[in-house]
């Protein structure tokens, strides 16, 4: 697959008949982010390369992501909230993984980013609670932000900040579970 | 019970049964996703859209994908049979459990009844009257979750966090890979 990467700027999904026809089904993988040869990692990967799925995901993903953020933020005024919105945002990464291969998606997201995000989300939630205590209120007593810091609508924005942090935690964990289950314990038993 | 509700209950029962008895795990997972979708609609019918949203996103969506990823690492059972062979002791336990739970059904108030303890409780009326002024959000569910019971929600978020840490510990990894 690596020798195909040189011919990628031509963006021809099927290699012209000639030198490289000995690789049967994986030629079109050079078309998009999947050029990292994900198939080489595991033979049993449930990844099926389909232009229909790739095109659909490419169109739908930004809308799903926006919908997840909407659910997260608009949970203050309608149904939804951080947990639901976080799951929907996490679904975007799952869709990308199913469409373009889990290995390349994992490289694109970078597994350590997920751990950092989840940790920061949890830390942020705790520090919002401790921050209100430090400002002289009770735990998660959002109106303190208004009296002490002059934040307008402190309770509403406090709730939405917390919903966003919950969403970050949940989206990160969903994505992480997806990657972890896809990778399995392969290569990790002896660690 | 309206026709819609009857159809919903029949759908949920049928898909739940299919999940239990189908021998092919792939079919079982698909039936389980349909079951979750049916339950999500049931939540909406019961006026609990927040719960329905969660059920649809987690139960029908993410869990199905994770199950599919898991069975991709297994082999399909051989043989011709479509349905699982009946496990009589397990069936007995399940029927006994349902029977015990069913005895509480008579004590439940009617769905949406005005005399239910939840509707007449002082706590409920307090939240409904004061949530907008005190928490500044129009969705009372969110006000209770993030403001009045914010500490509980912090606990929930930490549970999710701890689940991720647990997976990493079991896999002996430092990142999800």
C-alpha cells in the first residue's frame, strides 16, 4: 500500500493496469485519509470500504456534530443536555471510524488527546464546583459567579458550562471505548 | 391504551423476545437495537423526552456499534437452527422475577394521573415554580440535574470518567488504542 501513496495526488481510486494490480481490493483505499493501510493492522477488522458510506458520512458528519452541540447547549431550554449531546458528538467519531477505517481515524484523533480531554473535562467540572466554594458560595452555587465576578446570567451560563464539560467527558469516553474495543487486547496481553 | 401504545408495547416485547431467543448474535444485536429504539419511543410517549434521547443515542446507537465491533472478533455459531434452545431453569428464574415485579403493578398510579405522588409533591411544585428564577433555565430537568442536584451530576460524570479509567486499567494501556 505504501507504494500507492506516491500516486495519490492523481486521486485515481483504481490504479491503472500495470505494475500494482497484484493488490486486489485495497487500491481505492488511497483515495482518502485511509492511506495509512489500516488493513495491514488486523485481518479481522470489520472495515468495509464503501464509497457510499464515505460520501454519506462526509456530508452528514458536520450536521451530526452541530446537532450534538445543539443538544448540549440547548439542553438548558429544551430536552437534552451534556450526556445526550456528548454521546451524539462521540457518534461523529464512530461514523468516521466506520467510514474511513478505525486505524486512520484513531491516528487522526490521536488517542492521547482523548485522555487529556476527558481528564480536563472532569477536572473542569470539579473546579467549577470548588470555584463557587472559593468565591464564598455553596458547591456548584452558580449565582456566586454573578455577585463575585459580575458574570451576566451566571446560573444559565454556569449550567451550560457544566453541560459542555459533561459533553466533553462523555464524548471522549464513547470515542475511547470505541477505539479500545476495536483494538481489543491484541498486543497488550503481556504488557 | 391507544392503538399506538399497544403497537409500541407489542413491538418492544417482540424485539426483546427476539433478542433473547435468536441464535445468531448479529441478529440478536440488531433486534436489541430495534428494542432500544422502541423503548426510546415509549419514553417519548410517556412525556420523558430527555430519557428518550439518551436511550436512542446510547441504547440504539453507540451500544449497537460497540456490540458489532465486539462480535466482529468472534465466529458465528455453526448449525441450522435459528432460535436458541430453551433454557428451562433460566426461563423459570426470569418468569419468577417478572411475576414478583408484576405484583407491584397494582400499586402504581395511572400514567399521567393528577393524583400521583410525583405530581402532588411539594418538591415538584417548588421546582416548577422556582426553577426559572433560581437556575435561569427553562428546562426544569436541566435545572434539577445541573443546579439543584449538581453534586449528583458531578458524581455521574465521574462515574463515566471512572468507566474509562477502568477500561484503560483492564487493557493495561495509557491511551485508548
